[in-house]
C-alpha cells in the first residue's frame, strides 16, 4: 500500500471513529448494549488508525517519475 493510500485510509477511519463516538454518546435512541458495542468498535478502530500511522511513519518516501 502506498503512503497516500495509508493517509487516506487513516483519515477515513479517524472520521468514522469520530462519528461512532458521537453516536455512542447520543440520547435514549441508543440502548446501553448498542452504546457499549459502538464504543468498543470505536476503540478498536482507533487502534487500527494508530497502527497504520505507525506503519506509515516507517515507509520510505515514494518518488514519482
């Protein structure tokens, strides 16, 4: 995967993570079980974003001809 793709994936994942956090904190429409599942998913996604950013930081710069 190229650096650009990693950045795009990480950005999208971070936005989805933010949305999940908002949903998890929303009112009574979300049951406590659903809220817990959303928070768990958001935490998992945060870990994936961190892993991708760490991997990206170790990739060599890709030179374009």
